[in-house]
C-alpha cells in the first residue's frame, strides 16, 4: 500500500511477456560460455576467440590519438577548435574514419568503394543488426547462413524477427548445391530469401575457407536467385602459409551483390569496438531517385547508437595511419603468432592422436585463422565441458552452440589465439586425458 491506501503491484515481467528471442538458445550461448570461463579461472582455455594480447601497449593509445589529430589538421584542414570538437562531440552518424577504411580496403583487399558507402559501427555485431533490420520487411523474409556458423548472426536475426535457414558446410567449404536447395525451398513456402551470410576465410567456428572457384560460383548463384551476400571478414588476414590471399567476394563482385561486413576487433584491438559495413548498393525511391544503401543503414544506426564513439574511431584511425592504412602491415607480428600457434596445435594433435589409431579422434586442418574443429567419440556437450574444466582444468567450446538446432554433438572447437606455446602443450595434454576418460566411459556404456 502507498500513503493513499492504493495497493502497489510488482510489474509483470514474466518471460511470456518479453520478446521471444530472450528465450532463444542463440542468445544464451555466449553468456553460458563466458560464465564457464569465469567459474574456472585456473583452467587452461583453448576456447577463447579473442585476439592475442601479447602486443597490446597502453603507450600506443595516446600516440595513435595524436596521429589522428595531426591527420585532421594537415590532411583535412581542421583548425584546433574543430579537431577538439571532432573528438569530444557526438559526430557524424556514418563515422569519421570512413575515408581511412576505404583506403585500407583498397590497399589490403583490392576493394574500391566510395567512402560514403561505409558506415562505421559499434563492432561488427551492430553492422549485422543494421543490415538485417533493413532487409526484414515482414514475416516472409528469410536470411540464410552457414551451419555451423557465428551465433551472433542468428541472435541478431532473432531480435529483428527474421527467420534463419541453415546451409550445410563440408570439409571444402560451403555446400553450394544445398544453398540452391534452400533458396528454392524458401521460395516454395511463399517466403523471400533476402541474403546469405558467411565468413569465407577461416570461418568461426569451423576454420573452413571458400576456394576461388566456389567464390565465383556463389556470386553467380546470388545473381541468378536475386540474393544479397553478407560477407563477414574478421580473419582473412591471418593466413598461415605465405602466399597471395584469395580475393574477397566483394573484390570479385561484378554487380553489387555483396554487402561487406568488417571489423577491427581482431586486426586492431577489440576494446575500440569498431566495425563497419560497406553498403554501396543503390536503393531506388518511389520518385525515381536513388540513394546508397549505406544511407538507409545510417538512419537505423541513428536510432540505435546515434554514432560510433569518435575517440575510439580516432585511436583506431591513428593505428591505420601509422601503417599507411594497411592492416596487413599493422599485423605482421600477429600473423606470425597465429600461424605458429596453429602449427603447434595441429602438430600436437598429431602426436597425441596418431593417424590410423583406434582413438576415433579426428580434426580439420585450416589454412589460417584461430580455430580447429575436433571430432570425438562421445557427446562434447556443456556437461562434458564443465566436467573437463573441473577435473582436468581445460576449456574448449562445444560445436553444438554454433548450430541453430541439432548438429555438432560430437565435436568441439579449439582456439589458438590467446595461448602461448607452453599453454598449447599443457592444454592438449589435459584435453587428451579428458578424451581418454570420456571415450572410456562412452565405450563402457555399450
């Protein structure tokens, strides 16, 4: 009761009166994995997909900031007052480092785009959300995505009430015949396949990459079936072997089918939370005029985050400028570290589980990136993860978290990005003991 004698009732916030996505496993997966890591802080983690912290240096940050301020003054012609305002005020919705990102794409990826077609976002996750929100017009719209695939895309689709249809992945990349089958099945149901999301280079979680011939075929499929491609490229720089990297889908795109999703989290540092989307497609208006798709995405962003923090952009922009806008140059040490770690992990698996043995353990051999997928003769589920963390002090990621439904029940993902060579060896020793333990228990039940 309040002072007037009126009974005060608690707000009804039962789950059935909140958005259905909050009950979806896709939104729960990341929280579960983060909580497991915090509950077992002493465990060696072969699970985290974060970039290496070995080369982080706090002293770099003011230098990057000053480099960007000097760029604003010397190249953009801003006086001291306007430089100060650029850093401290809200700023342009599309971002303030769009021109530097356009230079980077031209330098590292051979992608030539109008800087105005770039929207700088709060991480790549916001970029995904903006695109899906724009494409989802009613319940008939569907996004297709690789399975196993990044759970953040599935979660974003849930939040905008967009249906998700999985496309199979095999050892050589994406099953493009299955993509066509899914497109046709969606249309047969009276629905609209709007876009296909993929990570074509060293994908999370599988580590798989798409060969050049398949990239060209995918673009042809998109043109034939009137489909947008959402190309997410966080790992493309981290090729393990020396040699020319394959072209991005965007660089090969002849007809504007590819919306390119970029992130500086792995190639710069995740604390800045800088992502971006290249959306250079033209959107036809009712009056016969047209505008860039990026312009429409920026309208959504203005209602979501208003703008991406200018100070974070400035620091990231300074790092770009220091390396002539080449993230390849900026990541020379990181590329070497990830390549070394991937090699050590694969060699370590070979020693512990020799080819041709009766251990029933197998794994893929990605050409770069952070991740390796291991197949085991038992259920590699959340219970097994917790058991291994508690008894053997090792963490990994159940692959089932990367499927929208069933899949990956006997697989786990290992990550090499934030471990030292000694930690790889110790982690694999612990993993081998866990595999022997659970394989024995599985055998004893049959």
